[in-house]
């Protein structure tokens, strides 16, 4: 019997683990330990040949999940009302109205967050951790006060 190397993949196609010297019996033992959603199509012939290949990755689903994760991260510190206010301020800025530094910082944060999401769509749509961006730098109340001529 020749040496075989088997690679197991997670549901989204990520690398999971490698098993050296795999045989059909190895698979029979492992099958009980594989999670129900393990993305593996396994063929085990009588000759103990073992073939394992990842399921096709649904890239549209990965991109939808990435956008959902980005939106959820945005909503941690920038809810719908805050976002609408910032977009109104941004529209005013485009028409020549001067805007405050807090609003600029928040708009820049949002632009950076969504630019990163766009880049991940092509580079790595499975990376849904947006914590590298931290929180929106200012609160709704602070930006509103600045826009109304307060602080």
C-alpha cells in the first residue's frame, strides 16, 4: 500500500488538517469525528484508495456573509441614525459647506471600513473580523453637537 496524504477542509474551503499515510480504515475511524458540516466529498473504493476534495466554494454566499459582517461591525458604534446623519453631513460637504473635524473623522472611519470590505471581497472573503478598525472615533451626540455649532 502506498503512502497517501489526505487534506480535510472546513465548510468555506479553508485548510483544516493533513493526515499522512491515510487508508480507507483511517477514514472509517475519522468519519466519526468529522463535524456534520465538514466540506469533504469522500470516495472510498474497495482498493482502499482514498480521495478527498473540497466542496465548491459559493463565492456569492461568502461575499454576502462578508457584507453582513461588515454591516454588523459598523452598527456596533454607528447605527442607522448616526449613519444617516453622517451621510447628510457628507452631502453638505460635497456642496461646499464646511464640516467639523469629528464628522470628518467618522466619515473617514466609515470609508476605511467599507474600502477594507471591498478589498476583502477579492483577497479573502472568509476574513470577517473587522476589529482592526476599532470603533467609530466619535459618538452621534458629539458629531451632532459639533454640526449644530456646539463643541
